C-alpha cells in the first residue's frame, strides 16, 4: 500500500565495507531530513545474509542508535533468513493458507466438497 521501505545491500568483507554502509545510511538519513521525512528507527535492522559470518564489527547506527542484528527480515512480503533458506517463508505461507481453509470450512454448513473447493 505504501512505498516507503528502503533496503541497502552491500558485500561486506572488512571494516572498510562496514564504513561504506554506514556512509550510505548517513546519506539516506540526510536525504530524508532534507525532505522532512521521518525514519522509524525502531523498525530498522541489520541482517547478515551469508553462510560465513564476517569477522568484523558490523554495527550500523542511525542518529546514534545502533541497529539490532536479526536472523530474518521481511522485504516486499518475502521473509528472508540469514542463511537464505526459503523454509521460514514457505512455512509462514502454509500456516496462512491453513488458517484460511479452516475459516472457510467453519463458515459453511454444507459439507459438499465441490462447494468447499469453490470457496
């Protein structure tokens, strides 16, 4: 409904890359301040998307608030886990489908299979 999400990706191999990411975040914050847009810092996070964990300080901050590291995050409706496995996203979709099917089954008194399939 709203196009107000931003995602930054950077291949991090050392502390210089982390500094570049921090500079990019700072540039985004400066741009949002210039256009009087608010950033919900409590909704921001850092997710390391790799198998081999980087052995450097990957802390990134917005206005002095260090962003928490997370194991999974949602981007444009897709759950992305740090190991890039689709299982968390698939499990979430399957759970939603099961809930909807249960609601449909409870809503109809008729037990006719063709009616339930259409619903």
